C-alpha cells in the first residue's frame, strides 16, 4: 500500500525537484497536459520583452545581424539536437511539424525512388498520414500510403517500401516503438525511416545518430515547452544532406539568399530545409524555454518519467480498481512514453470534471483520458492528488452533471 | 525651392500625424526600412505579456477555446482582408509567405490543368520564382516557369499560361504593376492570377475582390508591422474555395481536426489552407500590430505615401542633383509603391554610412539604396533630414571610410 507520505519523501529526494521553479504553474493547478502544451517557462517573459523592446524596437532591422536572428533556426536546432542524440549541424527549427513532415516525405521519396509504398501505422498522429498521402498524391509517382496496426509494422517492411514513417510515441496510448529495431529492419530492406518525435523530444532519451535514423521531425510546444504553436524542427542525417532536396525552395534555404539570384541553389547542409523567413519571436520563446534542460540528462528525465507513470498505474489499481477504468497504455514503463492513458466510456465527462477541479489532462476520442507526466515539473505527490481527485469525481458522480456532458469545440 | 519649414507646416497639418505615437521609434533614428521590417507597435509588448502570463501561463491548454487561439488565423486574416479589399472569409494568416506561395501555386496548377507555363517576371522576389519552380518540378506535369521582363508580362500571357504569378510592387524599384489590367488580361486568356502583396498590404489600397483576383499571398512583417518573421497570409477567392486544394494537408486544415480521422477531408472555405498548429505568440503580436490601421483608410495612407515619395525625389533633384545618384524608381507616384530607390555605384558604402548616422534604409545588390516611407510614422521633415544626411555623407566622402566598405552577411 502506497501512502501520500511516501510520495512526500520521494519528492524531497528528487534530483529534478528544483527544476519546477523554472516554470510558471498557476497555484492550485495540477497540470498533466504538458504533452499537448508545455507550461510557461519562467525565463520566457523577460526574454520576450528583450526581443521586443531591445532587439525589435531599438535595433530594428539590424537585429538580423547584431542579435543573431538569422542563425536562430540553427542555434535552436543544435540545442534540441543534444536532447535527441543528433549529430552537429543536422537539425534546424522552423515551420510547423506538418510542413516539416511534408518536406521530408518529398525528400525521402526522391532519395529512394522506384518503390511503391510509404509504410505507417494506425497509431500515427493523423496529420502525419494526411501529409504523407498529400505529398505522394502530388508527386504522382504511383507511391501510396500503407497504414497497418503498430504491431505489424516490422513484418510489413518489404522491397516495395520506400519510407517507413512512424511516430515514436503513440499520442493516445503512449506506446513506444523500438526505434533501433525498426530502423535496422527498414535499412535491411532498403527503406528509409522518418521518425516523428513529437512526444519524445524532451520526454525520453533518443539516439538519432546511434540508431542511424535517416530523417526526423518534432514538435516544440509539448515537452520542450516552447509555447503554443512554437516552431517545429527537422533532422536530416549528415550522410543524406548533400542529396536531400526540399520541395519548399524558399529563399532562406538558398546558398546565398542575399544575392537574390533568380535560380535556386540549395544551401550546404540541413539549412537548405529552411524555407521562408524564420519566426523570430516564437524562436526566442523556444530558445528561452530550452534553458530548463541545461544541465539535465535525458536519462534522469526518463528515470523519473517511468517512476511517475508506474506510480499512477499502481495508485489507480490500488484506489480506483472497481470504477470502470481500463489501462490504455503499456504497463511496462520501458514500452511507454511519458504519458499514461486510461479508458472509460464516460471519459469525456470525467475529464471535464477533473478540469473543473483544476486537474488538467486531456481527452481523445472515443474514450481516452490522457495524463502527461513531465519530470521537470511534475511531483510524485501530484500523482497522489490526481488519483484522489479522480476517485472523488467517480464516487460523487460529479462527471454526470449536465455541464460536463457538453462537448466543447476543442476537446 | 522647398525649405524645411514648409515640411514642418505639412507635418502639423498631417491627418495621420497622431499615428506615429502608436509605434516605438528609438530617439534620433530616422527609420526608412519598414518595407523590410516594420517597427515595434507600442501595443505589442503589453499584448504579448498578456498572451504569455494570462493566456499561456494561467489558462494553459484551455486557451485554445477560452482565449480563442484556434480562431486567430481567421480573425487576423479578416483584419488584413479589410486592408486589401478581400471578401469575408477569404484570408487566413499562417506559415511564411514562401510556404503559402507553394500551397497556392500547387492549387492553381490543379485548378487549371493542361497548360504548360507559369508566367512571372524578373522583378519578382526571388523566393517566388524558387517556390514556383520547385512546385512545378515536384508535380512533374510538364509545367515550366517562364520569367520575362515586367513590361512584357501582359503580352506574354497566352493560351499556354496556367498561372500569372507576380509581385505587385517590385522589391527593388518600387514599380507597381496594374493589378486590374493584368488580371483581366489573364482571365481573358483563361489563366489564373496569383498576386504577392508583400510590399502592398498596408502600403496602398488593393482591391482583390474588385479586380476579381484568384489567389494572393502577403507578408506581415513589412508594412503591417507584425514583427520579425510574423505569420504571412493567403487569399483564395470565394469562387475557388470549394475546388482549391492545398498540397500541405495538415491536421488544422481538416474539416474536423479533433475527430482524428485517418483520412483527410478538407475544411470548408479558406480554412483548408491552414496546415499545422498556428503560431500563437506571433499571431498575437501581429493582431496587436494591426490596431495601428483601425480607423485609417488606405486612401489616406496612399495619399501621404505618394506625397512623401514625390517630396524625396524633388529634394534629391534640388539638393543632390550632381552627386551621381540616378532614380531607381518610377517618377510618377501612381506607378510606385511606398518606397523610392536611388542607384549609385557606391550604394552599399553610402547606405552603411547613413545607417551609422542612424538613418536606416537598406541596400539591394548591385547598386540600389532603398528607402521605404510608411505613412503611419514617417514625417515630412524626416524626408528633409534624410536628404540632409545623404548630402553630408556625399560631401564629406564619409562613405569612403574603410569601415563602410566591408560587406556584412545580411545587407
């Protein structure tokens, strides 16, 4: 039997406990939706004020040079690179995850022509599937998207597979793919791999270089806490950089953008995947947000993340065992990202009732309650308190109130 | 002969004079580069602080609903729409100009198949040409980009033209295309038109609906003052919205993004051209910046813009006539955007010397000194003072100093 006092003790011994002060978390809120939108890092407002008043307001156009705006996509990319095991000069931060996916799907199909399928799975985030279909349709080379259940991915890779495109951590279940194994299997069959690390970067160790991953994209507003709609990022392995071409040939991917040539010549390296003018204010916020990872190892983060998830599962078993919940996530922490999902037929209303109590997770249709555990600010006692609120919501049937039954536009 | 006192009088009678207080302009700086990066609107820092601390920090993920984040691309788009004569519901603000160009070039080629050329001109901004070539190449339907001198555009439109793609105001010379005439000529030949309004929106009246323009894109960090790399915007005429398809089929262009279907179904209307998650912090800055246009008519802006440009040309004639400058812009204000360019073999060094005096324009290779005149904050006396500094730089040969001869990375 676990008691709350055990968790107070765990918090007091937690080597990451001090990191919580690097975030602005509203009093009384238990925030478990950092896998959808990370909270405000405390460093962001002052850095934004500086970017607004000194850099934009005072230095004006000169800031492209004197304040290094022009290098921000690469500089922020390098900081993300450390968190995902990327080689130097292989990541830029720019555009949205969807736009970056498009660039890399098109690049991959051109790098590996003469094959007929992009292989993905039903656990992928829908935008990945939409973007890959859209790209294949526009290129019109007879390539089609094949979508199989997650457990069938490895067996479905064959000589017709041009690209294996997967999200590492399933956004609903938290199920973690084996990046090393799938990548090796794809390469053995002559396929390229493109990993979407939306729910991985900042949540668990990733070894892009060690796994010999070809291409990757990721989101910066979840575990990286870069702010709503923060610029996403993309990775191109150094061995592909000379041959890989972006379909989005914007001026800042040009070898000499300020020569204003009429013809496009791609920049050296991953910089050719920059397209338009980078969004400086959002990059400044993301850059500041990444300070929270300075001096932290992803192994430390992973260790606490698994403990938080295991604790939640144990507490649900111990305290909510007969309330109709089923576990919607792998029980083994090593097979799970940094979230735990529960399933319940009344999941939507239950989540609304929790949110009304300022316990903020989110809901994904048809019946998934998602709880993200971010080790930089989540406490072990938060998990106890979450379970307590969940228990109260169920015992009082608070969720059955009419106001919790109405579906909002964004759930 | 014009005297400075005449201009003091003009400033005192200027109906737009009060707008200058809506911008943060550093003491002593004469800012004439708002056609590259508009200055900081005074309303932005407080609005950003609210977006950071209250919306992101306190309301967290709930802000997508309670603070209307999800509607920002359409809401900001509607405000830009008023400035460019667009129908309701025909503009969204998202992504970069380059990415939006790509979406619309692909959409146009699909709307008007069976023709072999995209027609553009040598006065277009290079990214437009790069993006159009890239899109045509990827689609691989035998469409090629044809680039002619600006004056040959109308005569080059023929039965093979799928799309006429032009920038309304030339970024170097300020030369203004006749939107109504070219659009009519294109339609008569069965071609579609795509106008890039990067140097038009917020600078002069545009009548997208009245000219029956098909497609348009624009930049928000020049005359709209949205901040460095602010989200761009795109326009799709209502009559094309049902048939036009974006190649970038990201989840927020889906008819029901939160249903998480595995197949893409485009949203109704121009919203289908949204791709990934919108960049909220940058949209908030842009939204605040647009307040500076509330209650101002674009005819008022145009009237002052032409007067400022004409004044500069007259003063250069009067005071700098024998210093080696040639006019790099149309002399007739009606054929010119809101900038005036001068050409000089030592243009680069002369501009550096002006910038050292805090008179900020910019330089475009090989010999163009650009001066942008934004009627919301430029004063008639600024034009006198600009000319005075230019005269001093030339008379003292300040530009010949070694420090002004070195080329910086971004010019």
